[in-house]
């Protein structure tokens, strides 16, 4: 028996990286999957096909997670086509790093809109469906940087810390309807996002990690699976660090 048979999951930013790995992991456990990303292009269509190879229903949607009305529209469409939404993974995120003294208003606003406002947009949009079902699991992608802070990432760290406050608040608000809300705080995970970091920064990170390696997308996807499934039925309002022991 698979862990997520008959469930429907929505994964934002699912066309690559951690989001793609989570979508594939949940599909491998029998969940039907809707992924959203900025564009409906060859990349997201290829992920859709890979997901469908698990014998589940899969569809990719174009949606800018930072846009409130766009989000309402795409969730209504997903609910119509999949008939229910049991799991939401708020994964879409970007970085626009820089020292505070040089950070532009645009760098600040964009990161807050894509990383934090998107979580509000999607959580509010799925909430009526989960409320009606009396069940649901929402997983928000924070970061160790949101827990501990990081130089040159004030905008990113603020957005990821904001996600933690949001997660804990909504968990308290929706717990009575058996809707669980948790955050994952990954450390240094090998993806296209971190590939953009300079080599010495990447080396420095590795030296700080007790497990002496960067994380893989699979490491994060496994925790997302745990939080999606009934295995975590009494876990809500928590932040799970997936960082090789770096944040203790
Ligand atoms: P990535 O850059 O490889 O993938 C992010 C995906 O989100 C892309 O497909 C992108 O097109 C999509 N996206 C960006 N803006 C969007 C928007 N406005 N609407 C819809 N989709 C959008 O990033 P990665 O590394 O897979 O990260 C995924 C999440 O995990 C992000 O929230 C990131 O902040 C978080 N994270 C990543 C860590 C890492 O080491 N890679 C560490 C901690 C957190």
C-alpha cells in the first residue's frame, strides 16, 4: 500500500530543483500531482510526463505564485480538474542577494513577494477545500537562513523567517479542522539555485556541515513525504531543519 494513494498534491515551483524532487517523491507514493511554475514550457511539460509515468494523474500549470489573483485562478482550476486538494507544498522561491547597503527596493520587494506573499496566496486559496474536507497538510519551504540569518541575504532571510511565523500562526488557526501546517528549513542543497554561488562560498558551507556534504533534493523530498503522509498525523506548527546537523 502506497502512503499517498488517492491524495492530490499541489507543488509550487515544481519544474525543477527541490519542487520537482518533491513532486516525484509524492507521485511515487501514489499521489496525483499538480505542479505550478512561471511558464508552461518544455521543462515543466517534461516533469508532467515523468510524474505521469508513475501511473498517477499529473498536470503542469503556469502561474506566478507572487500574484494573488493568478493564484486564486489556478487553484480553482486544479480543484476542478483534480476534485480535491489534500497537500500543498509552497516551494517556489528566489534569491536576490546583496549587502544591505546596496540592496535595491526592487530586490527587497521581489524576494518578499515571491517567497513570502506566495505562501499567503496559495495557503489562503487552498484553505476552503481543506476546511471542507476536514483534512489537509501544508508544507512551507523556509530555510536555515530564516532561522539563523545570513549576511548578504537580509531580504531572503526575512522572507524565510516570515514563512516560519506564518506557518506557526496558521497551524494554530486551522488545527481544529485537522489541517496540519509545517515548515522545512533546508540547509545547503545542491540545486541550480545554489550552483550559482561562488566556489569558495560553496566550500565554506560544506566545512560548516557536520555531515560533511551538501544535501540532495532527495534528502528534502523525503521529509516532505513524511509531512504529507499520515505518518506525521500529530505533527503541526513545526520547523524541520534538513541541514546535515548544521543548525542545532
Ligand atoms: P530553484 O531555483 O532550482 O527552483 C525554484 C523553482 O521555482 C523554479 O522552477 C522557478 O521557476 C520557480 N519559481 C520562481 N519564481 C516563481 C514564481 N513567482 N511563481 C512560480 N514559480 C516560481 O530553487 P531550489 O533550490 O529548488 O529551491 C526551492 C525552494 O527551496 C525555494 O523556496 C528555496 O528558497 C528553498 N531553499 C533552497 C535551498 C537550497 O540550498 N537549494 C536551501 C533552503 C531553502
